């Protein structure tokens, strides 16, 4: 497994993944309310946030509720750009209720160290346009946020999750239980390392 110290994220310049407006809503999902305020169109959901009332599907076994990615909320079909030069490593449709829906995992090399990023809750077109092995340049628009019927049944948003280990399939646990949280935070670093500070 790669270690966080292997990658000096501050030595790199990353492109914007979603073009956010100057003002957007920062959600507090510790209370379970995933409603966008009427005066906002864009929003951000936090990394390492305890969300006890969000994950009601049996998929989460009633106890996985610590979020270890970043959510960016925007209108469906909002464009998604690559933060750095990478290659499509895996693609899948994770179709269970409240799963990721259409999903991509991209692979990067930073300081000669592999880094993987999961882009979840995408559109069907994002899947079909990105076969494994496709090279995606830094800043290139390559995917779109999916509507609920394609993204697992969620309000339109991107779930971005980083990982130091090569995933065995096109999936990562976007939420973990409390017992696994410490290890998960080491394996899945804060996506703000590539997104920049969002909150």
C-alpha cells in the first residue's frame, strides 16, 4: 500500500473538477437533511462526516455512516473534469438502490506513486464514453453528473474518493463504520488534496 507521505500533493497543480460558483452551500449532513436551500444550485458534502440518518438502504448494513469522500452537488448533467493526467482504470454500473450508479475509477501517477480516484453517481453516457485504457488529460471534461435514475437514486452530485491502493473492482466503500474509520482515513485521503479547500 502506498503511504500518504509518498505523495507531496502540494507539489502539484490540479485542475478544477467541477466549476463551482463563488458561493455554494456547504451541507451539514450529520442531521440527515440533504435538501439544497432555495437560493443555491451548487453544494459540497464533507469528508469524514458522520451521517447517521442518510444511508437507509440494506446496502449499508445499518452501520456504515462515516463518509470518506467529497460530494459536489450540482444540476444533473453538470460537466466533470479530470484533476490531473490519468487513465480510465475501471468502469461499472453499481445498480443497487443508493449505490453509485454509473462509476469510473481513474489511475494517476504522482511522485512515481499510483493514486486511484473513484467518480461516482455519473450519467450513463459517462460510462459509455470512457472505456478502460482511455487517457484523460488534466482539465479534460470526461463525464457528467447523472440523474437519479442513473446515479443510484440520489440528488444529482459527484462522489469523489481517492485511494492509495489499487481497487479490486470499480467500487470503494464511500461510507464506513466507526470501527473501520481510522484505517479508512489512512487509505482514502481527503479529496481536498486535489480539489483544494472547499470548506
